[in-house]
C-alpha cells in the first residue's frame, strides 16, 4: 500500500495536495487541528476545507492533531510505517506579522514540529519523499538591498542587474538581514530539512514560496494576500496598503502549479535540494496592480487607504527565479497566470 501524509491538510497547500495525491496514492492521511482559526479568527477557519475532504475522498483519513504533539504524531507513523512514501509538510504558522505576537508558539510549530516530522520520517519510513514548504522570507530583507527603480505602478529591479531577466535565485544569502520572527523560524526548519537530505541521505526538499495562492485559501488580514484582497473587493471591505507607495511587487503561484512541482520532485527526488517557487516573471503584480485587477474582475471600486509605515522586513520587490527547478524538471511549466488565478478566486467567493 502507498500512503501520503499531508500536514496542514485544511490549508491552501495541504488541501490541494490531499485532493491531488488521493488520485495517485492508495491512501492519504491528513493532519490539521484548524490552528489557522486560532491565528486569524473566523476568516482563517479551515473546517469547511476539512469537511469537504472527509466527505468527498473515500481514501482520506483526517487526524485533528496538533503537530507539536510528538506522541500523537508517532502513533500515525507507527500505524502506516514504511507504507508512507510521501510526506507533504505544509502545516505552519504562516504570517510574519502574527509571529511577533507569540514568538514561542511560532517557533514551536514552524521549527520544532518540523524536526519532529523529519525525525519520525527517519525512524519509520526513511525512504519516503519529504516535501517542505519554506518561504522567500528566509532571504530576510536582503532583496531590499538590490538596485531598484520606481515605475508608475511598481518597483522594478534595474534592467542591467542579473536578476532582471528571471528574478531572485537560490544563491541569495539567507544570513545577516531582518527576517521577521516568522522568517527566522522558517530558516531553522529550512536548514534542518536540507540537513536530513544532505547528512542522512534522505529524499528531502525545500520549496521557498513567493506568494502561494488559489481559491482554497482562507484569506485573512494577516495572511493570504490575493484571497483576502479579492474578499475585500467583493464585500466592499476597507483594505489598508502598508508602505512603499503600494508599489511593492510579489510573484504569485497557484497552488495547483506548486503541487505539480511536488509531483515532479516525487517522481525523481534529489536529496536535500532547495528550489525557489513562485509565479516568477510569468505571474507577478504590485499591490496597486493587484487592486486594479480586483476592480476589473469585480467591476467595483475598492475601498482602500494607505499607511506610510511598511511592515517590518517586508520585501519591496520579490520575483522568484525558477530556472534551477525548470532545469532539473523540464516537463514542468506554469498553468495559471495572474488573471486566471484571480478569476478562480473570485468565482469561489461569489458562488
Ligand atoms: N501562502 C503563502 O503565501 C505562503 C508563502 C510562502 C510560504 N508558505 C508556506 O507554505 C505552507 C502552507 O501555507 P498555506 O498558505 O497553505 O497556509 P495555511 O495557513 O492555509 O495552511 C496551514 C495549515 O496548517 C494548519 N496548522 C497550523 N499549525 C498547526 C499545528 N500546530 N498542528 C496542526 N495543524 C496546524 C492550519 O490550521 C492550516 O490549515 C506554510 O508552511 C507556509 O509557511 C506560504
């Protein structure tokens, strides 16, 4: 029997992973205690996603378990043992603003529980592929030191810089910058995941996400950029833009495209690898451009205000370079541009 284990199975990446891998594995085990509701209130409630998985997938088992519960986790690993051939570890405290409220909670989930997952994998199913969703925040605010120019609706990197063509690659230092508490806890986990690949020879991989998005995101003020923005646009809820004249740029990847990256890696794993994962030059926008997109799709003017103060450590311009992943896995390509993604998010809110 082939089993996949997905942590954070009620979340954006976890729930999409469950649906996809249920079609390729005999059984999928999901772990999620709806901690997202604790972080972000009712906007973050993922119980609807969890119920949908339980009701629609006969080969899915759900565990309402906190990943900080080592004994509870070990029971699951003991039950499925070497049948586990894939672990998608997507449970996390995902917001850099929230992390400053409870740094200990943030570290215990993002760093300590990631090592629980790694160690249990090593102990019970060491041949399994272990996929970890890291973040571009591991680069701290280093990207803000790049030579940027101000354009009408966005910041852009100077056209003679090597990052202009494809974006930021995995060579950028993750050291000696401001990461936010969240970025720092993810660095700890990111390095440990690499280490289990490079030191123990396990099939571990790190995907450093730009903005991950899609209709299954339970978008909240502090996390889930495009999903929350579109919610505000549809419901005419006031939105606040923080700093950088609203011209800060993010690249956005649809969860389905990211999961296709996971699938490519699963079929041909390279131990301890690190890949940047985002929309790259193919799908990116500034805050102002995202607002314009939402207005175009909803047909409504957005109500938003501007605050001069940027979020601590926030990127001014970040576009992921996926060249390394594409060189290793040439069959992969983005399927979702920004417009297609935003229309799906809109449809999911309004249906
Ligand atoms: N969404 C993004 O823009 C983005 C960007 C970069 C990296 N990432 C990373 O990708 C991963 C997935 O992100 P997402 O957007 O799907 O997040 P999400 O919040 O939608 O999903 C995470 C899930 O984990 C669950 N969870 C959190 N703590 C838990 C705990 N202690 N025990 C059990 N379950 C717990 C939550 O309830 C939630 O359902 C995270 O590691 C995140 O840091 C996300």
